[in-house]
């Protein structure tokens, strides 16, 4: 009888102990999961803040370019004209200025002085793009006068693979219209680059002539693949 009571007591104690252990284990698992979730949130938040800081830096470049262009318009006689030519295959792989027109109706004679003035942008674009060559692929302007100047190492060919006078009607594009009405630096939506350079985003801003009239848009194309990977590639361990 005593033995039976002892066995029953032992079983009851064991059951209570096991139950307590299971509760403790469940509590520990919940606490661990909660801690992991908080750690993951902190990691993502930190990386997102880092991405914001980087993007704010690019927006700062664009605002500086916009201000510089305005200064060019304010005092054109203080600057030498720099010729801007159509894409040249000999420039492929080397950073260079190249022009594109919105259509065949654009008269080079009428835009030559303005384009030569804006060719001075090379001196402010070059140090920025060379220092950020893994991120910034192209810096460019599109003017209300109907010509575009870009600075990159691609010597972009036209849709038929020719390196002659290039044409690109950018007036109705998202980047041009967004910047025109934003009055400040803005970012476009993410997109896949046409030339296979990966996931991209463009930062664009309007610029103004000597009379403070809208004169065009300055922008840069930013390779987001590495930045995107740094945000989503979080090592959480094997489990």
C-alpha cells in the first residue's frame, strides 16, 4: 500500500515536473523568438537608415548640379563653350559627354550656344561619377530647348546600333515630368536598366535659367543592386 502511494506520488511529481519544464521551455522559446524578431527589426531599421543616408547624399549632388547650372545661365560670358558631340564608339569605356536631340526638327545652330555653355558640367560631373563608379552609371540633363547631354562611359548607341546623331524624346518620360513639377530633387521608382546594368533608380531635379524659368532637368542613374542586396542579405544563421 505504501509502495503504491509512493509510486503514485512519484508519478504525480514527475508529471508536475515535466509540465513545469515544458512551460519553461515554451516560455524560453517564445522569449527567444521575441528577441530574434526585435533583433531582426533593429537590423532592418539600421540598414534602411543607412540606405536613406546614401540616397540623401545622391540627392545632395543633384541639388548642387542644379545650382551650378543656374549659375551658368546667370553669367554665360564667364565660361568658355565646350563642344558636345554625338555618341562616338571610340569613347566607349571612357567617361565622356555626348548629346542626344528630342527629334530631327531641333536646329543645332539654335541650340549650339546653350549646349556649349552646359558642356561645362563635365568639370563638376567627372569627380562625382568617378568616385562613385560602382553606383552611379550616368549623369545627364534634358533641356526644354530639346537637347540632352549625358556623361558616362557607355557611348550609347541608338536603337539600330548606330553611333550617329542620337534622338531621344524625353519630354513625356516619368523622370522629366516628375522633376519638372517637384521643384526639388526626387527619386523615380525602381526599374531594370535597359542596358543590363541591374536594378536602378534615378534621382532628378529641375534647373532654372537666368530669369528663374524652368529650363530642364538634371539627373543621375543609380545602380541599386548592391544597395538592395545589403539591405535584404541578412545572416540569421542556419536556422
